């Protein structure tokens, strides 16, 4: 038995294969909950003027994997911003409120 990598593989690299029937899901909202052993991320779609979010996918991972995912996402966002510029984030309440709350009608000018 040997610890040598198989012919044609690179140590530390993992081949990721996407199945041909994989459904792509768009999400603009997430609900994150946890237990002592799991992080649960429900990815949902929020539509303007619709008072409910429709969950499209649920991802369950260990807290360690969630922390590593957070690091990888931060690294990728950093590279994205280096290439395309800073991503502006809304201030104040939650993202769904900012994006989908009806804009108040302007009042009469005084």
C-alpha cells in the first residue's frame, strides 16, 4: 500500500462533478438556525408584494464546515470586490425589508 496520489491527480485537489439534471436555484433570502451539532440554512425567494418567502433549498452542515464555508465565501467576495469594486450593503433593517418593503408615498410638500 502506498500514500502516493493516483496517476493524473493533484494532491489536495478535489474534482467536483455537476449532474446534468442539476436544478439551478435563485435565492435572495436566507433563514439560518442551529443546534449544538448542525447549522441549517434555508435558502428562499422573496418576491415584491408577497408576504411569504418560498424556501428553495435547505443546506445542513456541521458548525466547522459552516465556519470554513464562511471563510471561503469571504475570500471569494474579497476577490470579487477587487475585480469589480465594493459591494454596497443597505443600512438598518434586514435585506428583505430594504429590498421589498413598499416605498412610502411622498406626502404633500409644505
